[in-house]
C-alpha cells in the first residue's frame, strides 16, 4: 500500500474526508459519512436538472461555485431586458415555504418523468429571477408570522431559512432597515482572498427584514450558511 493510500485508509478509520478527495472537492466541514450523503444529494440535484429541466427552486448548497450561478442569473436578466449588468443587483422576497433537499430527492424518485413534484405546487412561478433554498441561519432565526429575522430559540442551533426569491433589480437601493447578512459556504466563515476582493468562502449578501438595528445582529455574528457541519 502506498503512503497516499495509507493516509486515505486512516481517514476512513477516523470518519474524516481524505485530503486526496477534499483537495479536489467543494469546501465542507462535514465528517466522512455526512460528506458522502451530501455528495449523493448534489449529484442527484444535477441529474434531475439535466434530465427534467431546471427545478422550480434551486438548491444553492448543491453548487460547487454558487457565485457563478448567481452571476449567471443576473446575466440572463440583463440579456432579456437589454440592461447593463453592472447596474443589476438582487432584491430578496421571502416565501413562507421550507424545502429540504433530502425530501426533494426522495420525491423526485417517486415522481414520473414529466410530472411536477408535489412540493412544487406550494411555490410561485416568478417571471424574473430564481427561487433558492438550502440556506441556514446562524445566531438567528426566521419568524414566519412577522416575516423578519429574530433571535434564535433556546437549543436551536441553525434553523432553516425559507425559500427565497432572488429577483434582479436595476439600480436597486435597499431599505436601511434591512440587515445585510453574509452568506457563507461553510460555518468556518473564512477562506483565501479571491480576485474579487472577497473570501472564497463568501457567496453573497442577503438582505433580511429586521425590526432591530443592524448593529444588533452584527454584534451577535448573525450570518447565513449553505451547509452545516453534520
């Protein structure tokens, strides 16, 4: 057995993702078991997209490079309406529907080709932009009644954010009451500095409605995550 294969073997014994795999994969803090389950979900997500067309809601956690997907959404909008892309940015509309990708994958197995997933009937069909799910909240939660960000409940670590409509807007000026929540790929919240000036772990800033000043959420370290560590 080579030295490299021996390191892979020891990673298996410790329930860790081998460095040989991690170096070629997307950022993840999951142990080996959770990492494999996540990988299967990701391939199923792409397989569904290829065989049945674009899903009604996109699992943002399933992209290797989610920033590219969001940039492509802005580019499509710019071409559709002949707008300069540098004047476009996202506004965020929250839909009180929660969508778990594991349940989506199971429903896809039981739904005949060409048929709509039962859970898709709960979602609107926006003319512009995309519906996105798969984001988790860190140091906060979502209040379905008030449709605002609120303090996390006791013993609730990372509640799910409902489906979000990413809608491109030209020369969009957000309300000062919105909290600018950074979305990270993992809970590490750190990465190497990219050519854009942002961390490679940073995806986009999501604007969340809030009844509290932004300084309150900043002091709590409130952010959004694409995936959890389990």
